[in-house]
C-alpha cells in the first residue's frame, strides 16, 4: 500500500491510464483482425479501407504513447505489405 499522498495519487493515475491503454490496445487488435479477415476473404476494397483505419489508429496510439512509435511503424509496414502481396 502507498504511504504518501503522492504515491496514492500516482497509483490511481496509473490504474486509470492502464484501463485506457488496454481499451486502445484492444481496439487496435480488433481493427487488425477486421483487416485480416477482409484480406483473407478476398475483399480487397474492404481491406484497403480497413488498412486506412488501422493506420490511423496505430498513429494515434503511438502519438499518445500507448504503443511505441517503431512498433506502430512496423505494424503499418507489414499490413501494407500483406495488402500489396494480395493484389
């Protein structure tokens, strides 16, 4: 248990941030799955729009610090490459 008031505050803030970050990461995984299923079923137009959504979400998550910038760039690159291979 935290002893000082500032430690209590930090604990509350980190718990709140953890929940927020988890929801963002969950949304990212859902968007990636949507893209992958669109690609697997052969719907290239849907996959292209889903890729645009995933790119935007990854950039926002990296901007806020939820995920690392390099991780976002790596995922964007690999997803774009998979779409290019499918075409």
